[in-house]
């Protein structure tokens, strides 16, 4: 089942290839690399980033994927380099759509 846009519910807003690539890449990250969750939340150098997996065709806003639970979520409004996933509560960097970084 294809992921749906958190804004309008359409399947066409989420780039399915980018989403699958992001999920595969984040699932392969070894849990030992992250250590304890507290270390990941406190150290921005090892904290993973949200994935920019599309944009809503109706609103024009970015669609993100969480690196921990892989939920498709709306772009978070933040003033720093990190945000919390509304689904799982994990903290991750917001580099993808804020700084236009492509890995």
C-alpha cells in the first residue's frame, strides 16, 4: 500500500521511490550505531534526519518521513535544526527540506 499525503490524503503527493529508498536506508542503520536513545537525541552529529519524500500538490507543503517509525508526516514548523515526530515522539534533524541536502 502506497503512503498517503498527510495533508490531502492523495497517494500521488508522496514520491514512492524516494520513500522506499529512505525506509531501506534507515532500516539498515545498525541500532548499535545509535546507542541509547538519549545519546541520539542529545548529539546532533549522530541524530538521523527526517526524509523529504514529496510535496502536497494542493498545499505545496513538504511531506516528510520519520527515520524511526517511517510514518509519513506533514512538514514540521521549527526554529532550530531538530523536530519531534508527531507519531512516535522521536527527535530527528530537519536538514532535508530546510537546508536542501540530498544524501
